[in-house]
C-alpha cells in the first residue's frame, strides 16, 4: 500500500480545497475510496470496472485513474 493525496480539479465549490490523504493500492483505488465516501449516492461501480453516476453516465472508464465530476476530476498523486 501507498499513501496518495486526492484532490479535485473542477467547478464544484464544495470540493475546491479537497486534500485527502488515503492509503491504497493504486491511484484509482485512492480516488474511488474518497469519491465513494463523499458521493456515496452518486457512485456505482460496474462489473467491467467502470463507474457510473446516479443517472447512468460513465464517470470513470475501466482504465481511468480519475473520476469525472462537474467539469473536473478527482485525481490522486
């Protein structure tokens, strides 16, 4: 496991100062853990490893390390 810093790069003012440290096995796992905690009702992982929002839109493809939200992304470094 490695420690990652998850931040948000988009327009949602409630996440502008997001700076969460999380232990995870990959950047994707770190982003998913933080996003699932913050946006539980908008996080639906699929069997093919993609992630959909509550409207059924894909917000992360199976190979993405980030999750799209409101004109930006949750990313880990």
